[in-house]
């Protein structure tokens, strides 16, 4: 079962990483690895016009290592570490629960991790969060094994994984594993000072590699580096950042967890109606008393208590700061998936109708997906349906879907439809558990079709690769370098905005016009910013000639490119 699950993971993730960047986040991370390979600065390379990386370097080292084998950083090589990290989370979940509960629960929990929307999406992105999740989950599970062994010898491998997690995203890499383990030990009535002392030592040991990197980075970045790290680590957790970042209310974490488990959240909702006397049971617990909770903790198995403690500690921890993002909660997914798997298995064994209703809904979605595809192919969907500033990207996505011609792409498109039709044919012959696993098969085939055909077609339509190619042609390096000016970036208190995607496709050659003030070259700027600043620039001696413009919105504005030459202000006045 282990190797079968591994094969499923590899073949549903690794072949589908080759699509173009379409958001600022991925090229922002991959360009750091690009800089490492080109400058051989593995500590604190500069990129995007002189900007420091906002995160420690372990993820970027991984991307650089994979890309070095390929010869350069590409979209595919930059996503491989995240895909491997997701596969690791799935396999860790399976092994951890298969040894302590049952293979059936373990395989369901592992598949939930693989196919839940949040983890699956993050497993195909060049971002640090999936790698941090894998290292954190691995450390937490190793801490549990340490508990099973009596907490005697130091948990060496847990410390190693926490060290790498800390090198991936800062001190949060050891805080989460230590906090979850400490809470569990206290629930098991371990002496507070004993638990705190042992975990404190583990945390200090995990910080050693991070401290070494921090010192080396400080030698290069000085106070600017210190300020950045304080802002990203201390300021973000204590709500003292100089700028607002992903500020959300306290209930946002619960909401993102709910939609992060799509499509399995739907089965949980259907399943609630299968519980006999549900409202009566809930009313019995509406008056929560301490002795009831104490009794539950005492009667629960260690693995149940550990999983619940891990999930709740992570949820509460990330609900406290104002800065909240759905990816922050990913380390709790395996532990929530464990309880979801047990509930789903109960539904299947009891032969509840909710499983059949859920599978029928998925089968309907699988067939509708093919219907939508054929509508696009037969021009039923008109281009004028799309309006607004994102219309060019949406129309490009429509054309990409309509131009699908390869045999293997058609096979992927048809696959979920075939499996969905099979559900209506076989459902009467399947047991309750069989119907449950068939619903997972439908989800799997839908993901394969989406990742292999639909997602690349839609997201490639949002790519700026064609604009970058035109810039290479119309802005030759012999006539000067390329520079960007973005008003929001110049006056932002933190997290400045750049043309991240263009900079990646142009090999990190875009400079900062505001800081460098070059004598000649090409200016990349939004139409609104140019209207706002052109008079000011001309008063400084700059003359501009528009090279080309596009209706595409980059950094929130229609994009323009100008050739510029700097003369003295007096010469400019005399010419007029």
C-alpha cells in the first residue's frame, strides 16, 4: 500500500508542474535561487533591483540545487521542492497513522492530504510554505515517537527537521513543533518544568544553523537586514509591522480551513445528516463542564489526543496575529485529516446514503467539466463575455482551452468523465466503503484533468512571457538597461511591489529607476504612474519616447514602456 500510494502521488503531481508563472509570489521566490546560481552568493543575494529575500535560504537552496541539474531555473524546477514536500507530507501521514491506528484510516487521511485543495495547490507552487509544512509535520511526528520512547534521549531527527524548517521561514520552524508537543505532554500530566526544559533545549539546538546563517547574512546586509528580519518575524507575530499584510479577523482561520479541505468538506456536511439524533447529542454537550473535558482527555488514546492537540495549537497560534493566510494552517492538515478519515470510514461502513450522494455529486461535476470544455471548443462561449481589466487574460485562457490538440491532453480531459460514468454503472455493486473510495477516485481524476489541461491553459493566459519576449526585441541592451518605476513601491513602508514576473523572464535585469536614476535606457511604468510623474521626471532632465503599450494590467495599471535619455534641465528649457 505504501508504494502504491507513492506512485499515485508521483504521477498526479510531478508531470503537471510545467506551466508559466502568473502571480508575483512564485517568480519572487525563484529569482532568489536564480541570483544564487549566477552570483554564487548563497547567503543573502540581491534581486528585483536590489531587494533582499524576505525568507531564510533553505527553500531557495533546494530550488537552486534542482535547477543546477537542469542548467537553469525554470517554472518546473522551481516547483519540484514543493511537490516533493507534498509527497513527503502524504507519506508521513500514511506511515504515522498506519503504525498506530489502521491502514484503512491511514490511507484515507493520506489521500485527503493529497487531494485537499489547499495542500494540493501549494504542492504545485514555488513558495516556501509547502516545504515548511513538510518539515514541521515531520518534526511533530518524530516528537511523538520520542514520547513513545519515554522522552529519554534527545530527538535528533526532530531537531534536524526543525533546524531546516527554521532555515526555511524563521523561528516559527521550531516554535510550532515544540508548542504542539509541549501541549500534549502537559495534557498527559508531564511536569511543566521537565517538559519545558527538554523542549527548550531542543529549540536551542534547532536554532544553531539559523544563527550561523543569520550572522553571515548580517555581515552582508547590516542594519537593513536586521530591520527586515525583525519586521518579518517579530513584527508579524506581535502585530507591530510598519505596514498591513493579510490583516484578517480571528474567524478567518476557521473559514480558510473549511474551504481548504474542499472537496471533502462537502462530505462532512452530508455526513452530519447521517448521524442519528445529532441535535440531541449536541444539546448534551452545550453545557461544557471541566470534568467532562478532563474525562475525555483521560479516556482518549494517546494518538487521538496528540492529533487533536497538534491541530488546535496550530489553529490557535495562527489565529492570534492580525496577519493571517490560509497556507499558515497547512501543518495542521494531516492531523485534521486523521479525524476526517475516521468519520468518513464510519460513514462507509455504516452504509450511509451521504456517501452515495457525495459520490453522485462529484460524478455530476466530472461530466459537467467535459461539457464546459466542449462548449469552449465549439465557440459557444463568446469572447465578449469577458469585460474589464482582466479581459485580455481571460480571452487568452479561452483560446488556450480551445486549442487543445494533443492526444494525451484529450485523454486527461475525458478521464474524469469516464470515471464519473462508471460510478453510475457500478454504484449498485459497491459496498459502502467501496463507494467511499470510488468518490476519492473521481476526485483524483478531476485533479489530473485540471492540473494537466485546464489549469495550464487558464494560467498561461495570465502569463507575461510574451510581453517579456517583446521587451527583449524592442529594448536592446545596446541602447541602455531596463528600469521600473511603481509609485506604490517607492512609497510603501514594506513589501514593495515589483514587476516580478517580467524580471524573472528577463533574467533579473530590471533595475530600480527611483534609486539609480540612470542617464538612458528603457522605463517600465504604469500609465497612471507616468501621467502622475512625467512632469516631475522631465523637470529633472529626462525626455521620453513611448516604445509600446499594452492593454494588459501589470501592478494594477495598463503597462507602458518608454525609451528615455537624460539631459540637463537648462538644455531642456533652451530646446523649448
